[in-house]
């Protein structure tokens, strides 16, 4: 019974991670598109500024998914 709870918890955790990362990436892309639409001449600077938070957010999501998978395996 305890193993089933662990699987359920890992599944819920993975789902929350995916939803959170998707929302964060979507909001960042939305803000970058709005900024580029307002100032097309600054598109390169905007793209460079948005890349680091996108990479960090994706990295956090991957680490959280690995933790959820390890919770199931261990």
C-alpha cells in the first residue's frame, strides 16, 4: 500500500512540475513576443535576455522530474 502512495505522489509531483514549467515558459515567451512587437529593433537584446531564464526554468523542471523518478525507483 505504501508503494502505491509513493507512485501516486511521484505522478502528482511530475504533473505539477510539467504544468508549472509549461506556464513559466509560456509566460516568458509571451512577454518576449510583446516586447519584440513593441520594439522590433531590440529583438536581439530581448532574445538574449530571455534565454537565461528559459534555460534555468527548463533545468529546474528536469531536476524536479528526475527527483520524482528517483522517488519511484528508490
